């Protein structure tokens, strides 16, 4: 296995600063520390692989991202001209702990969502207005602590897009291994008048960390390489999160030692709860309980190289316990959703 450079980034996001808001229980201290860490950081220069252009407000925006919908969204976030809309509330009683969200590639306007720990092995399809469309039971899977969901490229020349369900949560940091379930993306009948029940069969991919157990809630799958990337959740509140990678094309039932590829120096107290990469692979999103950061990926480099760049702070939606983020299928927006009953589907996009 080739040696990969460890990335460290200590720069605060450019654009409007991320201010972690209070939430309930054990998260209060973490969020207050994160707010202090962000407020005390400065907006240093971008890395050598990215150039910047200043807007009238003194914000810096990466200028190396391709002229795509995701690049336009990133520019808007960096310029402070993106906005958050409420798309609707998910009233389905089965979905009360939304912990991951991803945009369907097979079904236009559909979002895949799943619950946190305590649910059975299943996920849900909701519309872009937050209506429940289907419940999908996952055969051959166990829901220990599902934390994120991601869409990846086809695993074969004849296949369609693949869904990855990340059973990677480990608050006690005592699991000897973690599992990511790989399933074919199902078709949803968008003309149905009642929510359907569907079934898919999972392939289990087992992973171990090279340095002992970690808690993690963030998974992304690179649409260019198919690599799986996990970002850990830092319960020490130091702001240090580790980034691990697994290669594409792993055999069903395989066990793989993850490769450590980066260490992030984030604002003190930051607890990473989700991640995603735009469908074109150009922009990476990282979120904590009340903040979102977007990173431009340097052209021609691995997806985690985005973390060498100075991020821009997206407008943070006010969510009770936000643990999910996902780019729209065309990259023109990103969605967030919170745990709790009747959660609101938030969409961040260009101002109309």
C-alpha cells in the first residue's frame, strides 16, 4: 500500500463564521467550545493548490472548482449569498432519529434517509417536499448504530448506482470492527398514492481501524474513484478528527484495515456528524451539530485533499440535533435534517 500524506488543516472557514448553537444534553459544552474556537480563529490563506478571489465583503472563494452546479453553490456559500429553505416536515412516525441523508440517482427528486441506533435494518425514501414514499427493509444487515448513508458509483460495468449504509457509530469506542452495508439503489414508484414497502439484499463490508476503535458518524463515497472515506467524531473536544479510507471494489464479506489518510484540526469542540461529496466529486461537505463547511477539492487529487483547503461556512440551519447532510443529485443544493419527531428537510441553495 502506498504511503499517503497526512493532511492537517487549522484554518477557520471563510465566509460567514460558523457559530455553534446550543443543543441539549451532553452536546452543550461541545457546541460552546466550537463557537469559541471558530470565533478565535483567523481566515488564513488558502493552500498552494487553490487560488482565491475576494468579494466585496472580504470573503474568499476558491476559483479552481469546475464551472458546475456544485461549483456555483460553493461560490454562493463563500460569498454569503446562499440561503436555507424549509422543504417540508417528515411526519412519518417511523422516522424520528434521522441520522443520514443522500440524494437518489435512480429516482429524481427522492432522498434516502435512515434512523440512528435503535431502529431495524431499514431506510426510507422521502420526496423533495419531505413526504414519505417508501420504507426499504435491508435483508442480511444488522442495525447496530447506523450513522450515515452515501451513494457511490456502480460496482460493475452493468450495474447502477450503489447505496452505502454506514454502521460505524461507537460512542464507547469499544467495537472491534465496524460494517458498511452495500446495496443496489432500488426503484421507487413515484406515482403511488401510498407509501410502499420494498426489500433489498445487503453485502457486508467489515472494517477495522489501524489504531484501535473510533466513534464516527460521517461517510462519503468518492464518485470518481469509488473510495470510501470515514471522518471520526472527536469526543476529546480538541477539534482533531481523523480521516480513514478504504478502496473501491471490495469483495462482499471482506474484512479490510482502514488506511489513515488525514488528520483535521477543526475549531475546538467540533463534533463531526456527517459528510458528503458532490456528485461531480468537486466539493466536499462536512457538518457538525449546527454548522456546515464546504471544501473545494483540488483538481486531480484524492477526495480527502479537499481538507487541505480553507473551507467556507454554509448558513447553518437551526436543527435540534443535526446529524445529516447530502448534496442534491445535480449538485445545486445540499440537504440537512435533524433527529427528532417531524424533522424539517432543509435545503441550502442559491437565492432566487
